[in-house]
């Protein structure tokens, strides 16, 4: 699969790859500032979501 652009690649990582992205370290490089912000936000928000799920599961185990 070849992604059309960086945002499509980021969406593939989040929604289709099945990879554990919880500890993903990344840098966004784009000449398009709007696209750069979209990619950054998508990945940041998804990683925050994964971390909140992990915390919730850990809290549940401690109950």
C-alpha cells in the first residue's frame, strides 16, 4: 500500500496498521502547515487515547 500523503499514512497507522503506537516517537515534516498540524494532532490524540485506556485498565485491576 502506498499512502497518498502524510495524513493518509498517519490515518493508516492509527486505524488500520494494528501496531502498538503507545510509545511511538515521531516528528512531522511537511511544507504544508495545515497538514502538519492535522498529522501531529491525529497521532498525539491517538497516543493520549491509548494511554488513558491503559490507565483505566490499570485502575480497574487495582479495584
